């Protein structure tokens, strides 16, 4: 089979390339260059914890050379900036906490690269994602969690279409990370004992987005009050966009013995609202841009699901009622506050049914 393989240069994609080559497939390697923050400090641009640096680029090139497969570098900086970075900045400006990885998977990794696969005559595309795809007897493609639940990435893939799922291969979906490391050593994929996977957003070098937001939203960052629900002013913030729901550190609130957390970002009044840590709960959350993977429940009908509000958070039970791409998820028991802009993903057993953006 002729397969386009996304070679990030990480251990996972490098191991996948060796596995598929050993199985006798005809491979074409591709690495894409994405937008990275031109305003970031120069030394920060080469941090080894990020996926798009010189080390991973060299590893991807070496893997393709070792396996003697064609290797393409595709410039997707413009598309990435428009589809991922700009919505991320706009969301934070409006008081949201966007999840750019979901947009990236849908439009870039499984959008533009599948277009390239067509151009190169490839039947399938393979990546190093930890997720699984199963085919039902009626040819529907189900998205399933990975066997290694600690590495599962299915949360980020709920936006993929049936056409996209029919074309992708996830060779690591049924494997555990320790086994992947063992295979990498078997194939002599270079990495040392200090190797660390990239866990952060790839388009800025820091671990958190705060400095990135300061660089690109400086004109809209205005100091304001940090208040409690009763209106009492307890501190001053440096700009609503710099804070996230549930944040406890960095609030610089003195004189109070009880721990506080951010529970609301009020852009209209330029205020951050805080409350005693863990005290505020919600019973339901509104969703927009709901997308379904292989099937959808009837509209205006209450259906039971489990959900996650972060990629590896504990699942919570509840019911969903939806219509025309919008809906309400009602939790079976009070739930900690959530960040608008993040995604709530729906599960039945190991199957990812769909998801939507929490508003």
C-alpha cells in the first residue's frame, strides 16, 4: 500500500515509519513547517521541548534517508496562521480559552496533508497519534480511544470527518508507550534518556501562553479589578486575556487566608471574578459547533453520555440535548467550573461520539 507518513521527527512518527516500512508498504515522508512566533526571544526558538525545532527536523530527515523513502517539506505557515493562530488570539481577546490543537488536526494535519496524499497518489496517511479507528459492517468509521489511556489523543480528533477517518492509519493506537520506546531502540531511532515529548502548544516557545499573549495582544491588555462575587475588590489584574478559569497561582492577592481561583472573565467590565477554590460548581454547560464522528442522536432528545472537558480529565456522566449544532450537556452531579472555548467531548465506552465547544 502507498502511504503518506507525517514525519514530525518525534519518537512516535519515527517508529511508525520503521514499522510500516518493515511491513513492506511504499512510503512517502512529509514534514510540514508551521508558523512560529517571530516576536519570541531568539534563544527560546530552539527549545528542545517543542516539536518544530532543528533537532526534530534532523531526525525526520535521517529517518527518511535511512529508509530510502521520498521526503517532502511542505510550507503551511500561512494556512496555520489563519486557521489556528489567529482564532486562538481572537478567542483570548474575547475572554475565551481556545483549544487550537483541535482546529489544527481538522484543517492542517488531516486536512492539508490528505490533499497532499491525493496529489502524490497515496491511498492512506499514517501518523503517530495515540487513537484507533474501527470500521463497522455498514462502512462507518468509528473513532476509539487508544489502548494506552495515559497517552490517548482521541479527544483532539473528534472534529475529523468520515472521509478523513477512512484515509488515516494510527499504528500506535493499540500499543503502550513503553512498547513504542522499545521498538524505537530496536529500530535504532536516536533518542537519549533525557528525551521529553512536546506537551505544549507548538507555535510559541514558552510552556504557558502568557508571554505569547503579551507580545501579540499588548494593545488590548488593560489593567482592571479582581473582584469577588459580592463586588469586593481584592486585587488588580494585568489584562483579562492573561488569566484562565480555575487559575490559582499568579493572582497576586494578599491578605486573604482562603485560597482563591478564577471563576469568571468579564471582558465587558474588564474584571476577573474569583471565588474560594472549589466552592463554585456548575450543573450544565452550553455547547456550540457540535460535530459528530459516525452517528448522531436525534435532535431535541435527551441522551446519556460520558464526557471529558480536557483531554485526559476524568470522565463525567450526564445527558445531552442538541439541535442544529448547538446543545446543552447536563452533568449528573455538580461539576467544577469549566473554561469557555474549550471542548467537551462525548464518549460511549471507548468510542468518541462527537463533541462541541463550551460557550
